């Protein structure tokens, strides 16, 4: 198994990874244009690390660098991590997290965080096994197509 941070020029691998993640999370998705994927991969603050077994992408992790306003530093928001079901329990998810942490540390990013649904027991157990500490947080989402409530 090998890991690779996808960058400009890795469009086809990125499309395979993003499609795989949507499928594994059973989320609807649309075909991303080449230009969109190229722009995404060209941003230094976007992270996509793919896990390959032979030449097949079997999983990956995506994250976004968030610049802080209280210090001249950044944190890393892990957005998705997924491993194909036939490749789970082989340490691939752990290796993806370790690689992301190592690369982030190399850039001076010390803090990483990831949301997990309280019902997703497997994800919670996984993050705890990696040494993650849970924080009681409620995340609110807003759809821009709805009217804000007036109270």
C-alpha cells in the first residue's frame, strides 16, 4: 500500500477518490468538471491523500487548512476519511491519518479536528483509538437557499 497527496496533475486519481468517497458514504454526487478538480488540487490549503493498493485507489482522506485569527497559525479540518469495505481492518485508515498528521506537522500545523456523528460508533472508536479526544460540540448547518428566521 502506498499513500500520495494529490496535487495539480492528479485529476484522474482525484476524481476516482472523490467518487469512491461519495459511494462509501452513500451520498449523492455529481460529476466534477476537470477545471473544478484542477482548481481544487491547485490550492495549497486543500488536502487529498489517496491510498493505493497496486494501482487501485482503496481509500483516502480530505482536509482543509484553516488560518486562525488569534495566532499566526493554522488548524486542519478533516472533512472525510474513507476506506473501501474490502480493505478495512488493514491499517489503511490509521496510515492515512498518520500521514496527514505528519505532513501537517511538517508545515507547522499542530492542531487537527474532525467531526463525527454520535451515531457513527465505528468512527468514534477509530478516532479514540488514534488518541483523539472528543469535545462536546453541536454543529449547525445552514442552507443558503432558505430564508433566515426573524426572531
